[in-house]
C-alpha cells in the first residue's frame, strides 16, 4: 500500500520553512554579529547562504520531480551511487543527525517552557521526552493530521516573526543608528577569515533542513508543480525572515552590547516588551521550535521507511499502519532514537561530529543532477549544481579549518554503519546498476 498524497503546496512550503526556521534564528545572529563585527558582513553572509540554498533548491526540485517518492536524498543517492552510499546516508540520519537534532530542539523548547512555568525547570529531561512523544503521536495518526498540525504551527510562526520584525522597527525611542556604520567592523570582533568561516557554518546550519521536504515527495499532491514551488518559495521566505529578524535584532540591541546568545535574546525581548519581554519572546521561540520539531518528525521517518521499502533495512519499518496509513513503525523508530540520544545527553556533541559528513552527503546529492538528462535542458544548468557543490565544499573546508577533530570523528561515526550494512537483508535488484535503476531498465 503506497503513501497517500495528502500534502498540498502550502503544507510543503511550511515544511521547508518549519525545519529551517527553528531555534537557530533566535541564537545564531548574535554569535554571527559578534564574530563578524559588521551589519553589512552579517547580511552579506545571509545573502550568500540564500544564493547557495536557491542553487541547491532547484537541484533538489529536479531530483524530486524525477523521483517523486518518499526518502529524498536516500533515494537519489541509491539510484546514482549505489546502495552502500545510500545506506550510510540513512544510517547517519537515523543514528545521529535527525535524532540528535530532534533531541536538541526538544531540550531547547523545554528551556523556554521553564520561563513560562518554573516547574518545568525541575524536570527538563522528562518534559523534553513528553514533547517528543506528543509530536510523534500526532505523526503516527496520519499524514492529514500531522500535515495540518505542522502547517498551522509553522504559518503561525511566520506570522509571529513578521510581527516581531515590524514591531521592532516601529518601536518608539529606538534609533536606526545601531546599524551605523554599516560596513565598519566593531572593536573586539574576530579575525576576518575566522569570523567569516564561523558565520558561514552557523548560517549553513540555520538554513539546514530546507531539503527535507523531498523526503515527503511521496505524499505531496501534484509533485511536478508543487515540489519546485515549495522549495523555491520556502527558501526565499527563510531568507527574508533571517535578514529581517537579524536587522530587527541589531536595530534594537547595539552590536557592541552583544555578549552571548541567551543574553541577546533577553535584551531583545526586554527592549520590545519591557518586563514581560522574557515571557513574550519565550512564547515566540517556543512556537518556532515546535514548528521545526513537527517538520523534522514528519520528514525524517520517511528515509527509514524508504530504506525498508527498497529491501535494505528491516521490513518491519517499511509497513504502513492499517488504519492511519502512516509509516508508524518508522515513526516509532525515530522516536526511540531521539529518546536514546536525549537520555545520553550528548546530542550537541554528536551533531557537531556529524556536521562535516552531512555536508559531504549534501554535495554528493547535488552532484547527481549532472546525471539527469532532464536537468540539462533547464536554464540554470550547470551553474546551479556547480555553485551548490562549490559552496558545500567551501563550508566543509571551513569546518576542517575550525574543527578538524569533529570532522574526522564525524566520518568515523558514519563509517560505523558500514558493518551493519552487511548484516541487513539485501534487495532483489542487488546486481542492478544505479544508472539502470534510475532510468527503470
């Protein structure tokens, strides 16, 4: 029984925005601004990352239209690079990346819940676990319900952020002089090369997740039209939010007053809403994080579902729920992995280890476009894939420059999945080449 196509264009756009705009947008601008020391450099980094994301979006859109099925990057890597590479991507997603990110978002949400209800602060782990279970339960009950919940929360998030931006610029007594001088770097900022490298890494992973809508390609209505539109419109919306909110932050809080991420958020809330600022902004951040968690929990299990459907993972996780028609077992697997990482309490370290490997897989996925005959007829070919791969390579080099140990450990974590690959059942088309599979021969 195939997955039902129950997601429309607006839900797909919400998925793109939801996973990209989560906790990071309220934290990374502070670190980036302090490191870069210049509003113009900050906006320049956001724009450069937007260009990269747009280049990647058209590549992923072409891949999603060619292979409109659940699994996203796993499906594309399997078709063009073979089952081993694709399995390692799925292993990375399941064991570390998606589960670690879900745990991190749940803990982030708990931190802001504790501002609203101090009792939560005494049970942070339990509260985070309850959030993960609740979001998983909604997804377990079917795509229609989870899609509606995900879209509602994420469109509400965009509305709230738009109001925050407008309120910041309309507030009385706040001078535009905080953004001046626009290009001169402030005293105390990092060395230029180091500052730019750190800012690009933060920006890359603040944007991270826009590609995950392709994991839902098997459930998007009219994927040939809706997936490209969702990716492009979603990336543009994310860019506008990041530039707008960063400008609002610096408009309200002078750059030289930035001390830390958390203090920056508190300063911003107090400047806009006075004594109630912490509570008001906590609600805003909480809704943003819940939207990101909802999008992630919806998209991630589709990879494990696709792996099982292709016969390269335990068949149990390739079954649909008889009543809800959801990949229920894959959703439960995602929940179990997230709770396990949450119990270990090491999700932040694990994510830092896997970042380098994630960039490599993204670049490999973008490179598959060169083997799509349909892509060669597009106006953006070959500029978009070349630009996207070069940008991924640049980010990878920046990670090596700043965190060489984490990069090496990240590769090691991914390779741990290789022995597992040989223990798992293999699909019937073991001798079929990736290119034959891609063209259906």
